[in-house]
């Protein structure tokens, strides 16, 4: 019995969007066992994204887009990946030509497994197959490197297609689009970074608003103090004016003083009058 490693924290996921004839059939999503067969998984992943350009031996784009499932056997498997000829005689790996069998640790013990097609020992290129039943007779001959995690119905739809004598579907079962899926963890990290930036920006804005509020408060306080100072000055001036008014009033004769003076004046006249009599 082979003891396998624990599931890796990060296993790449790739997808095929399928058309049968001219009708969309849906999407197949694969999980790649990159912790067990890293080289094989990287080959398949790059062929899904098309990121490696043209092949060294075929001169064709190293890309599964537009490729058909050229061989379909009911209750067994679907085969595809020949991007150069579409017949099962072409294709190549991203490493140039073929590459060696990486590991036979995983067995063909269930449907919906992803495995490498080959022409014998160490002849892995770009062709692959998806099992639809257990296939123990393929163990230690073909390298299992992934599994279908979504789109089993699409796999079954391809498997159910009528075929010719060479097991080729009468209607093209084509990969119209393919690529790598972005992990939710990466997406969450980006959202978290965005949130942090937003929070940082919000803090900056809050800080700016606080600063503005402080300045406004200071300005208001200064204005109030200035007003109070002005009012104080005004009150002081009014007090001084009141004092001056009080002093002026003390210097002015009262009605009584006016009366006395008049009496004094009358007295003086009387004296003058008396003298004239003398």
C-alpha cells in the first residue's frame, strides 16, 4: 500500500469551457495534485493558460483552446490534448517534446480522474484523458495528476456522444476556452489589502478632518477672545467716559448754587443801591 502525502494547502485549479457541436455544454473544473506530481501539473496548467507561447517541436501554440476530444470510449474515458493535429498523433509538452513519468503513486481507482496519455514509458506530452470508470489496468503505466471537482455532467455529456469507428465523436466536443482559476484565498487577500488601504485612507481623512476641526475650533476661540477683548476695551472706555461725565457734573453749579449766586447778586445790588442812597 502506498501512503500518500497530506493534501497540500494550495493545489492549482484549471478549467475547460466545452461546446458540443455549436452548443455550450458547460464547464469542467480540475484540481491538480501539484504536491505529488508538480512537473506534470505545471505542464497541464500552462497548456490551459497558453502562457508558454509556441512549442519547440510542433511550432504550434502550447494551448488547449480550440482543441477537441478526439477519442471517446463509453464506460472508460475521454481523451484530448492534441493541439497540433487533433488526431492523437500530435502535441508536445511545455518542456519541448516528451518528459518522463513523474510518479505512479496515485491509482486509476475511481471515475473523473485526470491522467496522462502516452505512447509508452516516459513519453508524456500534452495529451491527457479523464476516466469515467475505475481503470486499474492503467496503474503504473499512466500518471494520475488531477481530478474533476466540478462539471461531472459535462464529462458525461461528452461520454454519451455517438462516435465513428475510430472512437471520434461525430460532433466536435471542443475546448472553446480554458485557463487557471483564481483562488478565493488570493482574492480575500487582495480584498483585505484593499480594505486596509481603505481603512488607512479613512484614517487619513479622519485625521485631516480632526485637524480641520481643531483649526476651526482654535479660530473660533481666537475670534471669541478677540471679541471679548474688544468688548472689555469698549466697557473700559465707557467707564472712563462715565467717570469724565461725573467729574464734569461736579464742576457745574447745582440749581442751589445758581440760587445762591442770584441771591448774592441781589445782595450786591442792594449794597450798590444803598451806597447810592448815601
